[in-house]
C-alpha cells in the first residue's frame, strides 16, 4: 500500500510540474501571434486545453487513474510538458 501512495505522490508532483510549465508558456502566446507564428501559438493553446482537461478529469472520483492512463498510453493526448526529453548527442 505504501508503494502505491509513493507512486501517487510522484505522479501528483509530475502533474503539478506539467501545469506549471504550461502556465509559463501561456505568456508566449501573444508574442507568437504578434510575430505571426500562428501554428506555434495554436499548439500552445492546444496544450493548455489538454492540461485543463487532465486537471478536470483528475478531480472526479477515480480520475487520477484515468489521468495516469491517458498520460502514459495516449501520446496524442499528452501535453508538451509530459513529452519525454530528447537527449542531444
């Protein structure tokens, strides 16, 4: 049981970190629109929607499990904050 609680806390911290990253990236949206980089701005808005929906699912009973499944297995539904880091060679 203790192992599951540790995993849950670790996942909760990752969710918090992901939300924080997406919040910081919202500042860039007006700059991107001003520079006519609409595709990047659209991707940022889509990431915000994904994180908001994951946060909303998290609140419902059993939502933590559903959120974990979405983040782990659905690569298209995964916000940019949860993409694995690419190692540069």
